[in-house]
C-alpha cells in the first residue's frame, strides 16, 4: 500500500468553501477517473497560525497506480484550477510512503 500525502493552506474565511469544493467536486472527480488500485482519500484539517492547513492522504495499491493517476512525474501535486483559486499556497509535490505496519484496535 502507498500513501500519497499533500498539504494545502487557506485563510480561515475560505476554509469552509475549500472543504466543500473537495467534497462536492475534487474528490468525486478523482473517483470518476476509476484509477486502478486507488483505494480512497482522507482529509485532515487544522488551524496553523493564521492559516487553515488541509492534508490529504490518498491510498493506492502500488506506485504504478499512483503513476496511472498522476503520470510519470507522479510526485507533482494534483491541484485543480478551482482549488488554486481558494488556496493561499500548497505543496507543489506530494510525498509517497510505503505502509509498513497498520494496527487497528476495536
């Protein structure tokens, strides 16, 4: 399993609009691509000084699946134009991590 991690930052005033954009357009748009090996996405949000930081964590079966999503330069961030209009700044590259250990407690 590969986790693709990315951060974007916006103002407190734009945070709700950005989250709504992700939920209603960006995430469904990714799902519509029907990328082989794409398992899902998580969204995290926190106040960070005068900004709101958003973190997305996408899950893929393999690096080949990430390449199918983003292309050969797979670490390039995926930031649609509508998102760029709301964000103040963002990571231009995503990081990719191999999942080594997962423990679930119920």
